[in-house]
């Protein structure tokens, strides 16, 4: 994420934008790959680490991973100008389009991909469908910030996804795993989803950092003014989001590394539909936003909030319903393995599209 809060640089192409990033930001793909490798190495070399990470949990998520997620989310949400939220809520085109993409088109597309790519592997297929139902409420803030998307729009859309996640996840799970397959003459999957587990996940991983970010900005601006808050405080706080991201990725891959490395061919089969999903949904979001003339910042936010998935929730639901060693859980773990590097790459695609397809107006983000 761009830890600087100054206005966007003059339009000069992807290289100019990336050149303004800090060294930490500019080499983010390298750090992420290193974090994945470190996690796999830790998991393989310290067998007891898995037990230690699983010893204390928040819901079904390891406490150290939960801490990493909170550290990752807090700085991004502290950057949001909450007094601008009304501007986003009043944009009915953006709100309705995001709802349709997130809760109608994306889950249906993942359902189709799961059956096309994994017709003979019902456990992995079910896991993929669960991933498609878990709309992103966490890491999308990182990708959106890196791509110079609309922070206020991202915060509002993520909050809206969270509310719908609590309300709709169980019902959509029943629809896509039981009702729709029976209508199509396909085998159905029986699964029970805990409303309270989903509610707790949303409250912890979004509610806590959202409240902390709001209070930090309110208190900071009141005490020192907006100029000090955005030019002095935020640049010091900003890098902690990436530290939290890298810490989370390392622990996640340490926790699930044995499963990943022991089933490489299965991982490849799960990865293919995920790759198609992320690329297609992001592309659809960018094209629809461009067609609706939302402007670069909101179009980028629309695309990332639609393409990203809440793999923490997907993994928690899969483990809680089917077990930690299940194929469904493995599919959930493969999610971030594919999502993280692909969405990082799509940040650069968005920055390229900023110059190529949105014109000079895209400078004022």
C-alpha cells in the first residue's frame, strides 16, 4: 500500500506511480513470495509449530493469525476519511453494482467453475463454492490502497459486504450446495453454517479495526488537525499494514504448509478455477465500472471488492463443518495461495489501466 498520503502524482504511467511507492511497497510481490516460502519452511522444520498456532483460537482462526489480520487492517482503516462516507452511500450506481457483482454474479460464477473443473472431486468442489460465498472484508483494503482506489468507497463496500455476509452466507450456502444442485440433477452437499460463527468473524476482523481506525482519525484530527494527521502520523502508521499482511501470510502457510506440499497435484487442480475466477471477476468489475463511467478510483474499488474473497471465513467454515484435514479445508487454504500473488499482479494491471483507459481525470484520486 502506498504509505504516503500526499495527492497522487502526475499521470505518467505505471512506472511513475510505482516509482512513488516506498521500497517496502515497490517490492511487495517479493516480500509476499518470501513470506509464503518462510511459512512453508517453518511448518516443515518445526512440527510443533502447527500445534502451538492452533492452541489458542478466536472462533476457528488461530489467535496469532487473528492478531496479524487486525494489525493489517487497522492502518488502512485509519486512513479512511469517514466524513466522506455519505458521498459513497449516495452513489446508488456503485452500491447496486457492487451488490450484484458480489452476491449474484461472483458466487454463481464460482459454482460453475467448481463443477466444470472438479466434477469428480466433490470435497474440493464444495470448498471452492464456500470460497466463492465468502466475500472479502479484509485484504481487499490492501490491494485497493496499492492501486490508488477510493478508500472511502472501499470501506463502505466492505462494510456492506460484511452485513450481507452475516445475513446471506448460510442461505446462499444452502442454495448452492443443496438446492441448486438438486434442481440441476447434480449431487447435493449437506453442510451446516453457524450464524454466530460468521457474525463473530465479521465483528472481530472488521469491527475492531474499523472502530479503532475511526477513533484514531477522530481523536488525531481533533487534537492535531488533518494536515498533521495525514502528513505526519499516517506515514508512520502505514507500513504496519504490510507488516501485518506478511506476518499473517507467513503464519497461514506455516499452519497449512504440510497439507499443501503433500498434495501438489490436487493443489494445481484447485488453483486453476481460482485463477480463472480472480482474473475474470476483476476484469468484469473494471469493464463494468468503465462502462458505467464510475471513474478510475471507484472502478478499481469495485473490481477489487468483487474479486477478493474472505479466505479466513472460508477456511473457518470449512474446518468447522468438515474438519481440519478435509478436502474442503484444503480448497480454502489454496485460496490465499492463488489470491495473494494474483491480486498483487492485478494492482499493476489497474495502475496500467489508469493511464491507458481512464485519461487525465484519473490523476485526481
